[in-house]
C-alpha cells in the first residue's frame, strides 16, 4: 500500500556532535498542493524555529485511510531536536505541539476541517523524549501509530538509521520483560508501549524499536 521514494537521510555527523539528545519523532503527511515542496518548507520552518532535523525517513506515497475519497498522501517521519536544551520546548511536548501547529497554519492548514480529511501539511508527535504524556490536546506515544502502515514504514526507516536503536535491538531479548515492550504484540503500539517507555533511558529509541518490530510483523518491505 506504500511506494517508497527517496531514501532515509541523516544530517552528516549528527551522531558525533555533542548536541542535546533528540527531542521527538514527528510524522509528516500531505495530500494537497506540491507535497514535496510543502515537506521542505515545513522542515525549513522547524529549523528556523530552533528545531533541527537530525534524520528523516524515505518518502512514502499511500492511499488515504479512514476517509478514502481524497487524494493520495505523501508520508515521512523525522527525528527532531530542540537545539537549545534549556528551552521549555525541549522538555514539554505540548509546547512542541504548539510550534508544529503554528507551522501547519503558516503552510495553509485551516482549523476545523474534516477529521482525517485532506490537508496541505500534517505534523504529528509520535514519540517524545519525556516518554509518555496524556492531556486533552495530546497523547504520546501517538495512540494510533501502531495501526497505520504509512507511519510504521517511516518509523522503521528511522530505526534502521539510528545507532542507538540498533543497540536497543541487539539487547532487546534481555530487556523486553522489564520494559513492557513485546515482540510482535500489537498492543505495544498503545498502552503497552506507553508503560514500557517510562522504564527506558531512551524512550525514542525504545519506541522506534517497537515500531520496527510491528512493521516487520506486518510484512515490512513486502508491503512497499
């Protein structure tokens, strides 16, 4: 159901600099206008707001979900980092959400549209360094990421490109029981992964590990 376009990318020596750790994983989607240009403009706007993109996935063109009478989507995911670790946005996912919503508005997204309907740009927080968060406006991890191939495929790309996540995969057999993350367990996409992320020193790496397993369990590249 997904067609891969451009390969995953990281920002040069991002893993070797003494930068603050990654802040979040953000899913990106668009099915209106010049989608690739909108992606570029969104990432540029984040960069101008002090949010660096340390890595991004391939681009995937996918059929719309939930509301099917609309154009195909272009989807991707990015590993982002607030450059100033002392900025409140670095530790508060709601403040990061506020910035993402501002970028969406700047790029033409209007409030009050059809839920799951067409949009020029969509920026969703999937994982955050704080682990879990739940309030009226935001739930982290994203409550439906595990049921969306168009999200799992980009997350698996990020998992493959993350050296810290490769370490998580290598040691997962000894930590699964305590973490609450279970290989091939679809429930790990919602409450299971939420509970598990509280016990990990690297919630983003743990989340990407789980997403990669879910993608592989669903057939992985055979779906592309």
